[in-house]
C-alpha cells in the first residue's frame, strides 16, 4: 500500500528518471487516495472520485462547442437501458476517471492503454457488481449516445449540457438510486 504522503508533485523540470519507481502508475485522486492504475486495488476505488473526475472531463477530447462531461454521457446511457443494465451503463466509462478519456480513434492504437483500462474496469466492476466487459445493451446505448452527441454537440448546437457540479451530483444520486435496490 502506498502512503498518500509519499505522493509528491514533481517540479516542472523533473526528469522521468527522478521518479520513485514505486510511484510509477500511481495517481492521487480527488479524495486524496493514492491509486496505482497499473495494479488497482478495489479498496482504492471510490465512487466520489469517479463522479468528480468524470464530471470534469469533456467528451470528444474537449473538441465540443460547449463543455459536455463524460459523467453526463454516462447518466444518459444509464437512462437509456433497463434497470438490469443501468449500473453497468452508468459505470461503463468509470476507468476514465483515473486514466482520462482518450478518444476511441486514438485509443485503438494504444494497446497497452486498453489493457490497463480493461484491468482497471475489471476491478471497478467487481467492486460495484456490474458486468464487464460491457453487455451488448450497454454498448448499444453508448453508441446511440455517441450518435446523438455528435449530431447535437459537434454538428449543431442543440444541447444544453449539465454544469460539472450538477453532473457530479446527478451521477452520485443515480448511483445511489440504482445500488440501493
């Protein structure tokens, strides 16, 4: 276990060889947890960290007319599926809370990233009790949202996105609603 006090901010001119090897792959989260994304531990995964980070990450690598968060995307996906897939749909991009949202056309040429993300998602799915890899119903909702987002956020300006604070709160509310059943 890595002690949070061991995580330090590197100076801007720090060289990669100056990094403590035991801290490679370790990030400090919003709640202050030190998480090793290369060897994730379920105890270090926190729903508040997921909601906060996803609500502050913009879809499409930030190339939208208006800020539109990954959290809002996940909320809409959860609303599109039946109750049995709602948690999986809400959480399908949870790994991006720790790894950031890499656009799919770039992600497909980063096999190591995909392996790291898959391992992290396995731990998250086991912790919160949803199916991973994604069920086809979740994939279908994700694709439908991508098409709607592209049309309404990229090709036109027909969407009023949630502010990050609201998306974070709504994500947590929906998570609580789904998991309290």
